């Protein structure tokens, strides 16, 4: 069934059409009718499946019908997100899909001044998209009241747990009505997630998208065996031979991110990094530049890039394999989004083979190996620009010595 045949107001249908959303994705097909009926939903769906719109579309439709009857704006829906980037992204989807309606959304994030946010809150908003920190700050200062909340959505719940937000979520329950609709979305399910979910939802409809294969069908993913010290040469070669593509490179730590950046700089390749040490303004700017294509290679750590929706990423390179197996799915899920296709390659060193096995167990399949034969391996290292300069200089030096020798002989 196409979106145009759904019972949605004409404005939302028009906005869906403008975004090029013609048919619902699996998760949207399964979640939208239940949410519209007012049911609680517990959904296991990884990012890239269209899960954001799966809750935003029905939330907007519900609020559309409610705001028509209300004169005063009150916060009717809170969408909790684990990271600032996700707040920005989800608030953007809300705004895009709510165009021409009177529904307003505010993205509440920490790390930026609170006065402009307070000014918007004082005018009144329908939807708050927030990370726990700033939301609680503003609740305690009395700028946010959630007494009339109708819908609570918790997005990327597993990541909320990873970041230690479990108590914040529980604390939130003290500020919101007991009778509400709760939508709980998580990419993975664990006993802890189940506990959290069942403490929030009431008789939920359960939805699970491709449980056996958490990797989107749109992604081709491979592994190549490359030793730790050689990885930079292979990255250099990959970037050079895909100079028009958008490439996201994952590393394990902030320090590694900066090191890889410097290694690329040495061979004349411009990249940017995004990690927890960068201030929010800088992170936003880098994300914007990567989104619009000004930067074509971004080196990221897991935390900073989780859940982030950047259009048209062609390749995800796992320069380091992730410590947490779930992160493999999140990382490669940055490409092949919506209806697009994408490719991911993991560089696996001898010391990372166990991690690879764990990932394969987690996704219940072996990852196809992109074999590199010995001579190509050597060649890739030898062809690195890192060596080109010294060799040139060396040859020049040898020439000069020869000339000097000849001159001496003549004398
Ligand atoms: P998400 O899983 O919410 O991060 O969404 C992944 C990507 O899918 C985003 O870039 C969306 O714009 C895109 N998307 C979501 N729903 C649809 C749809 N019904 N048709 C086409 N693209 C979609």
C-alpha cells in the first residue's frame, strides 16, 4: 500500500511525497497502523530501516488531529534520543514532515546556550526531541512541563543504556502522566533492554524487523585481512581510487581518529574527524560539510556517528573492527540507507580475528572475504605516496653523488 492510500492528513501526504517516500518500509508498514490506533509499540529495528519516520509519521497524524481542537500549545510528545546528532536529525524529520501543519518541534540539546531554547519553549511547542541532560535541566528550572504529555517515544534505547541513561529515562517517568502512549525503539534486544522496555510500555505491540540478519539487504559488506601497521596504505589507496565517493571511516578511539587523519595528511589526503573531544559547534559543522559533500572522507568513532543519517555515503570502512559486535551493524548501517545501496569493507588484522568471529556469530553469517594476493599487498604499500617523496629525494641524491664522483675523476 502506498502512503497516498493511508489515512493521513493531506499535508503529511504532500510532505512524504516531497521527500520521495512513496511506499512504507517494512518497519513503517508494521508500526504506523498500531501507533495510529493509540497502541504502545516495542520495535526492534536497526537504523537505516526507516525507523524514524515509522514513529514520526503517526505521531504527527495524532497531534494533527489533536491540535485542531486545542487553542494553547502544550508539549504533547517527547522523543528521547541518546546523542545530540540524533536530536538534530530527528527534529529535522519532524519539521520536514510537519510542513504546512501547525505542529511545531524543538530539538533540545546540551552544549549550546539555553536561552534561545527557552524563548521557543515559552512560545509553546508540540514536540520536544531531546537528550536526557538538557531536558532535565529545563524541567528542574521550570521551563518544561510534561504534565500534558500524550506520547513518549524512546529511540535507540540500546544506545541509551550504553551511555548510562537508564536512570534518566526512569527519572523521566516521574514527570510524565501514567496514562500515555509509549513507543520504544531499539536496534538490538538484550535482557536489560527488555527490562527497560517493559517498565515503560503497556501491553505493547511487538515488532521485529529481520531478526536473523540485522544487516540491511541494501548493504554489501566484506572483510580484507590487513595488518595493523599496513592499514594506512590500504586506506590511502582506497580513498585515492574512490576520489568522487563519500567515505566514512570508523576507528576505535579518538586518538586513533587523529592519527589516521595525520597519516592521510602526510600523503596529501584531506579528511576530517568527529569524536567526543570536539565541541558541538565543530561537530555540527563537520557533519554539515560531510552531508553536503564539502568533505568526502570522515573519520569517526562509534559514539559520535551512531545513528547519524548522512545522505549518500557510498562506503563505510571499518579501519578498526568495533569492540562491541552491535556496533558493526550500526557502523555499516550508515550506508545503504532507505532505498539506496551501499558497501562496507572491514580491515581485519591478525589481532582482530577473534572480533571478526564474534561479529559473524552476531549477524549469523560469515562476512565475504575480499582476498588481497601477496603481490598486490606489497604493491599497495610500495605505491604509497608516503614513500614516493623520500625515494625521489634519494634518487636525486644518488645522481648528485655520481656527478661529483665523475668530476673528481676528471680532475
Ligand atoms: P532511519 O532508519 O530512520 O535512519 O532512515 C533511513 C533512511 O531511509 C533515511 O535517509 C530516510 O530518509 C529514508 N527513508 C525512510 N523512509 C523511507 C521511505 N518510505 N521511502 C524511502 N526512503 C525512506
